[in-house]
């Protein structure tokens, strides 16, 4: 469990929870448990996705993946325990004094990370890889798949800030729109890194998609069009935060970091 | 997910939730979502434990296990999604009108099924199987391991009834003591079935422990002493329910079913 969680990583999701909550005056300490719970879910998903039966990755954040460092069964159980721990943490009274807030966080995280969200997106992705004769992928299909696989947890990150901060419906929707745009930008940037980056900087294997002849947004659109869409998506993310004025600038900077990252 | 959940099974855990809650006048419909959530956790754990990297079982409830019927990655993701769905269901307003009750159920289920409970017990069990030169097992070690691996969810089942029913501390403790005794009885009965049963009746492979030269309560104590301990444990389970008088008879019957089962 420690190997899966404490090996670095960008901690983008906890940052988004804390900065979304900060829009409503929530102190970072008071958003930290929710932020940590979300990061546990992200790290469990990596431990499982890296397994030989799934993406078969041996390198993650410049270190061996959990199954490679230990065993497959350890990686499976560590992931299971991390997912479970995330819900245990959200439910703790120290997370928020109001049980209704805690249970809203549990519900939103479960919906984002389950079959209609992250796990479902991973399943769609693996179906394309593993089943014979998959349907010809379209930008629209890949976009939907990635909105589930990667986007849903980023939307939850921003939504969690709104839940912790007692946001009204308009504020919550603005944050979720921001999260969705950020998720899409994140995926385009990831595909561009795979197409253009080098393994030493990125910290994991690159050019995997091309080697596997796997359709991505970048392979379907071409690099110039993907870069253009990335810029437009970042602008849309920024636009979604208009109602927060300059208080949204840290989240805008986070979006810019995601778009510009080299690893 | 359907293959993992809808293939039969004894449904002992949902029965315990519903009958524990019934002690406090909770209608079975009002305990059904919690009961279902718990069964999803049980079924996810079977889908994962059956994987080649873990117990490598091909037969469960007389049918192929999830990985055998589909693929390993499907079994991993189906399990992940079932675990997540369990918490989503517990958090639903339809489960219980009081958010504090729902979040108490989330917390208790997460503690029972995580690293300090079911998943931790499975890890201890696999360590004994897979690591070279494990410590010589004792009855005490196996009992602790099984209390985590199997017992914790059975304790939760009874605890959940107490939470749903607004039990006082004494009533909750009585139900948890009953669940712990039942869990121990369940495990002795399981080991006896493995030692004495036949695969067609049991619905899964038997004599696996002996073939793997694996220490069990039965192999350490011998069959007669194990049967004696089983009878004494059933009596202890029944005794734990004394404060409920004859209202505890359905739970006593459930314990007797567990002790006497042939599959």
C-alpha cells in the first residue's frame, strides 16, 4: 500500500480538492482527508491497471510498479485495501462534522470511481485492446471512454471542494465543468507525452500507444490538431471559473500546469 | 459483475443483516440495501480471491469462476466495481433516511472489509501459502487470520442490523459477539467440508488444503477435536443472543445452518 501511494506523483487530484474547497473559505487542513482519500483511489487504480492482466506496465513514476516490486497478489490486495481505506477516511468524523456532507462525498466518489466512471472507462479501454475486432474507434468514443477513465475522478476532485464548501448549484456546476474540461486536457496532454516524450523525463514507458497500434486522440487527429484542441480546452476550463473571478486563478494555474507538463 | 453476484450462493450475510435488524423491528425491505451492499463485497472478494495470482480456483458454486468464464482483467475490474458499488448503495438516501446511519454503515463496512479485516486476512493467508519458510502456523494464528478474512464481514453483518435498528451499546456488542462466534464456526465448518466433503456437493474443489499441505484448524486439531470445537462455538453464538430471548431464534437457526451445512 505504501509503495503504491508514497512513490511521488503529481498529486493533481488532492490539489484540486483543496483549491476547489478554498474557493469557499475551507482551510486546506479541513479538505486534506478528502483529498487524501481521492489520491488513494487514484493510486489503487494505478496498482491494478499496471497488472500483467491489464496494461502490463513495469515502470511507474520512475520506479517498479507494485506487482513488479512485490507480486501480483500483493498488488491486487493492496489496491483493494486502498480503495476500501478511501471510503473509511471519507466517513471519519474528523473529515467533516456533518454526516450529510461525509455521505455526499462517499456517494460522489463511489459514482465517479465505479462502473459508470473510472472502472467502466478502464474496462472500455481494455475491451478495445484485448477483444478481437473492436469497433473502429472515433474521437467521440475515445473522448467518452477517457471522460470515464480519467475525467470522472478529476470532476470528483472539483465537486468534492464544492461539497466540502457548501457550494450552491451554480457554483458546483461551474467546478464540475472545470473538472471535465481539465480531464479532457489532461488526456490530450498524456497522449501527446506518449507520442512526443521520452521515458526518462516522463517516468514511465512512452510510445506504447504507437507500438500497440492503439488509437488515441493524437493518432486520430494528428499532433497539430491535438495541440490546438488542448489550448482550446484549457481556455474552456478557465472560462468555466468565470463566476469565481480572480479567486479561480490557482485552479487556472493548475489547469495550465496539466497542459504544459513534461512528465 | 452479474456472473460474480447472481450465481447463487448461500446469502448468509444478507440473511444476518436482515434478521439482526429485525430484532429491532426493522422491516426486511428497509435492511435490504445494506444486505445487498454486503453481499456485493463478499462476491467481489471471491472474484479476486479466485484469480490465478491468488487461490487459482476455477470452480465456484458449481460454475466457472469469473476469471475462468471471462478473463483475469474482467474479474479484477468486476471486483473493483462491485466493491465501489457497495459503498454507493450504502450512501443512497433510500438505504436509510438518516445520513448519520448511512455513514456509520460505510465506516463499519470499510473497517471490516479493509486491511484490518477481510483484505488483511486474505493477505496473511496468502503470505503463508506463497512466501518461502513461513512461521509454523498455530491454532491461534489461524484463528486470528480467519477472524479477519471471514469473521470480519460476518461481524459486520450483525453490527449492520444493530446500526440500522438503533441498538444500544449492549445490544450491539451482543450481536457482534454472535457474529464473531458464527464466523469462527463458519471457518471450522468450511475446513471440515474441505477435509470430508465431495466436490459435487460442495460446489467447489475440496481436499485443496491437504493437497497444498496447508495447515488448517482441522489439520492442526484433528477432525474429532474440530467437531467438538464447532459444537462449543455454536453454543457460544447462541449464548451471545441471550438478551434477545426467543427473538434470537432465527439467528440461532442461521448459526445452526452454518454449522450443519454440506456445501
